[in-house]
């Protein structure tokens, strides 16, 4: 084990804070220490449930999915009131306060921030996340994502990154971290040892970072070293293999004994602790993901994660069972007393670095209800609109169709692709876009496959009739990145994909993606292609201003939107 430096980066604790940790450690039972290793998913809606969990297990942290902010705040206030040791309360604050409060600001995806090519927007993302997350009682942001889009076919990171350039990732992620941690919100840089290399999702299997040692050092290693050197308090270990570095530290390792970051001593101790010098808290990614669970027997995996170097375990399958797996491993010596104490000290040190014990004494761990006014406040909304204006990117324009005018583009046919309620509850946004077009005087027809007249026109109709009915075609694609799906590609209607833009040489056709920036691979024939990156309530309206020439396109693509295909440039 690497010795903890409580006075050094990233904790910077004072003597009295260190003394408080020592006092707590001397008083805690083994069972209470084991509890500190768990960050639970907050599937609790009543105070009685929360009280029983805290009394029985003494968890070190908890994370709730987004709910109405007043409900989340009340639950988290109660949690901190009944827990003897304050909890780390986490949230996926990757795109703003919406990561914890459904009424919070959905500022923008990280890739939208990168497309603005302005670090101030990354700082604003961090500040909004810290302000709004903090208002409901959170103190731990499971962000920023510091992966990069090495492989455009990766189905899970996509819009969640700052693009495909490690230097951009570093500059943007550091601004987010600076805003967050200066506001009392710990960050968790993720997903070590780095997602985005292969085209699979660690939620569904154990994915692979297949870079060699030298290439890893120049990319992911460079990113993590910069974030560590600049004070990242915590790090999230992903369920991702890094075979090259595992073999570098353990040349005789058999393939069957290579484990992902969350379970690998070579990656967490030898690489992360020793080579990169990370002194902060390591949390696993969710242990109920298949990328973790499929690696072995759960009774062995949870202790293995702790022994590999994880200080906290994110989520459980069955709380009682998982707790006992770890508790029994401690009692049986599978997890040593030294390793248990090492992990708990890092958990407590993180809490001290956030001044949670001081806030507990002052009864300020969770703000009063008045603090909720910051969620979606005028300043944050203004910033979100400015980000949209600065980031929307005209990737390709080979037909001079822009700007749209009522004289030449009056009759518009809109194909909406995707744009359904997301897994996290985010609503469709195409209606905002369509309404704005109508307000500008355009006659807009939204394609409906249940409309037999329109369907027949697309399947069997003449080109002459198509051109008589419409002047312009716009595709509005909101195909969201989400866990538990294997691709983020376009799917077309049967028969023969009749809604594919086969008519690009007959009618001016524009394709807009308001999420995944890589759709050009599926519509290379389109001559005008726009990436807008974030399906929030601000982007669609500003898109219309861009289409009409009221505002110039300012965004710069942070990824290779042409997806390495030569024909996408034509």
C-alpha cells in the first residue's frame, strides 16, 4: 500500500483535521468502518427507510437519481441529520444541475462545451453543477468525464466527453474541476483507465482500452496526470481492461488473471498510486454493472476491488448480502486491517477536505429551502443560451441552401428521428424547433409514418410530386447516448429505408443532430450537416436563428465528424 499524505495533494488537511480523523478511527467499530466503504444508490423515498439503512450499515456515501429538487433536498437533509458521520452525497453532474434536480439547469453536454472552443464555458458548467448540486445538498460530482473519443463508434461516452483531443480534455476538465472544488464540491474524474477506445459499453460487458503503454501515456496518462497534479479529490475506476499496462507491471500474468481497472492491483496501485502519484479517494464505478459482475463470484469480487485499491464501492445488488461479503472478508483476513483502515482514512479525509465535519457542527451540510432558487436561475439560463449560440457547428455545407428564406424554402418537410423521453426522463425537444420555424412563417409538415399519404409519397411517389409539395427537407435527429445500448446509429423505416435522404439531389436537404455528433457516417450523401450536441430546451430555438442567418455558426467541431470515411466529405 502507498502511504497516505493527508497534508499533501489533494487533501491539504490541517493538524486539527488529521487529529479528528485519528479520533474517529479510534472510536469506530469494524462494522462502522466497513460501512464507510459503501456509496449506496438512493432508492429510498421515506425517512424511515433512510433511518434504518443508516443505523444498520453506516454508509460512507449515497447517490440519488434526479428528482424534483425540493424532494431531493429534504431527503438529503434528513440523511445528514441522522448519520453520525456526514455522507458524501453524489450526483452525475456531467451537464449541469439537471443531474440531480429535474428542475435544474440542463446547461449542456461536455462535447457542446468543447465545441464552443472557450474554457469559460467549462468553468460555467462546473459552477452551475456545484451551485445547483450544492443547493440540494450534494457534495460530490461524478464528473468530469475525462475519457476522449478515440473511437467514434463507442456507444457510451460520445457527447459526454470534451472531444477527441486529449489537450482539449485537459483544458476543459481542469476548468470544470476548478469551479467545482472551489465551491466545495468534490469531483470524480472518470473512467480510469480510460473509456472510448473500443466500441462497447462497460455497463454490458468488460470493455478494453487496447492502447500500448507509450500511446496510453501520451493520451489517457497525460490527461490523468494533469488532473491529479491539479488536485482532483476523487477518481472513479471503470470496468475497463488495460492489458498493456497490466502486463507491464506483471509480465507473467495470464490472460485469465487480467482484470479491469476496478479490480486490478496493477492498474490502481502500480499505475495510479505509484506511477501517477494519485493520493486521493478511488471509487469503483457501479458494481452492479455487467463489466464488474461478470468478472467472478460476487463474494470474491467486492473484497478484490478493495484489495486492488478501491476505497469505496459504488452501489450494491443486495445491500445486506454485499455488506456481509465485505464484512466477512475483513473478519477472515482477506481484507487486512491495514487495508481497511487505509480506505476508510481516505474516505474520511475527503470529507474533511470538503469541511463536512465543520458543516455538521454548524448544521450547514444541506442549505435551507431558499437555496433552491439558484436552480435554473436567470444567470444560468443566460449562460446556457450563450453556450448554444457559441457551439452549434456547421460541419458541412456543399449546396448553399443557407440561410433559409420564405421565398425559396417556404414549404418544409421535417423528419424527426429519435427524440423520445430519455432513460433519465429528459423530454423530446423537436416541438420547440418546429414551433420556432412556424413562428417565422414557414409551412412545416412533420413526417408521420402513420400518415398513409406521406408514406406513399416517400415509398412510391414521383419526384415531381415530392418537389411540388416541399421546397426543403430537414432531418432533426435526437438519438441519445445511453447506457445499456450497443450502438448510437440511425435506423430507417421499412420497406427499403424509405425515409433515408435519397432525394438530396432533388430537394435541398439539411441534417441536424442535436445529440450524437457522428451521424454523418449514416447520411454521407447529405450536403448540409449541422451538429448541435445537446437536446435541451435552449438549443432548438437558437438552431432556427442559425438556419435563418440571424446568427452565424460559431462552433468548431471537437471531434472528427466525418468519421474517417472519405465519402462523408463529398
